[in-house]
C-alpha cells in the first residue's frame, strides 16, 4: 500500500479519532439543553465541524510539542511523530487545515462565536507545556474540554447563562478526574523525567482521592443544571446513570491494582458520554 493511501489512517491515529466519543456528545448535549429542543441541521453540522477542527488542532499541537517527551517514553514512543510515521511538516500542514476548518465553522454560527474562537486556540497551545511546570495541567485539560458544551450553547443562542457554565464545569470535572487516572500510566516516567502530574506530586492515593472528589462534583453540577433548567425525568435518569457509571469506574481499579485501568479509562468514560447524551436527547424530544 502506498504511503499516500495510509496517510488518512495515520492522521486518524494521530488525533485519536476514536476518543471523539468523550467530547462530541457533550457538545451536542449543550446544543440540546440550551433550548431544550433539537437544533437545526445547519447548527448541528457546523458545531460538529467546529468540534472536529478544534479537536484535531488540539491533538496535533500536543503531539508536536510533546514529540521529544513521547520518544523517551516506551508507552508513547510509537506515536506518529516520534516514530517517524508522520513528519513534523506533515503535522504542521494538518494543523493548518484543522485550524481553517475550525474557523470556517465558527463563522457559520452565532456572530459572537467568531470573537470567542481564539480562546480555545490559545488554550490548545498552552496545554502541552504545562506538564513541564505544574501538576495543574490536568485541570487545564479539563477546562479546555469543558468548553465543548459551552461553545455549542453560545453558538446557538448567543448567550451564556449560569447553566451553560455549570454544564461546562461538570464536563471539566469529569475530564480532569479521569485524566488523573490516565496519569497513572506514566507516573514512573514523569518522576524520571521531572515532569509534573498529580500522581507524581501526590502519589497514587492522591490521584485516586482527587478523581473521587472531581467525579462527585460532576454529578452535583449536572444536578444543578437540571434544577436550573427545570428538566424532567429523562434528564434525571441520565444524571443517575452517570453517577452509577462513575461509581462502577472507580470500582474497577484500586491504588494497588491497576490491571483494569484501560477499561476504566476508555470503555466506561466513552459509555458515560454516549448514555448521558441519549437521555438528554430523550429530554429534548419529549
């Protein structure tokens, strides 16, 4: 197979396209809840394209900035840039295309979006550098991903009530919590290389404690959104489902037993976003 034919697969792997299941459903949730109805096809298409462009840009920047760090880590050394499967020039071109898609999509939505569009871009550039200086990088990542439902909300309504921010904060707490689990994969490498993470700074127990607090906060914030918007039983069933799935996620792993960390991180968190989206869609279509 020619190198040109395999490029799409390499770029899909570069941006971990399968992880879109974490963020995209919550963008749709913001779009559904802002008016408690299904948005127009126009808005849904452009929100989707904005999300694809933004996420592709964020992941590509991260892979470029972290290429040398990734090369020194056995878990990440096979990634596209350190392994040479994609050159830096190719990834830079991909970044430019992703940025163009994001900006074009933003200009198709509410006019306020074009003024807010630079905020995520700056956040994407800052994030990969933070682990070199502070364990708060997990919280920055959560905040960046929490912009997904907030951005979809303002893209449709042009407004940002407190419920939109609460929804974004719920996503931020959820993402940050499971990123603390994710940091356990690289704790020893982080300590060796002088990189900063919650697990490196506070130990395995500290990462577990932080994840528990953040995931409890996730449920509280989702409940606050439901109260603020006066939502009905499908939404509340969704909140209960999230709480149950988060409890199950935490039951899969313990500080002394991380064998099921992959299942806790990838499978359960993907299920959370899809299941909650399904209940919110039911709420919006009743």
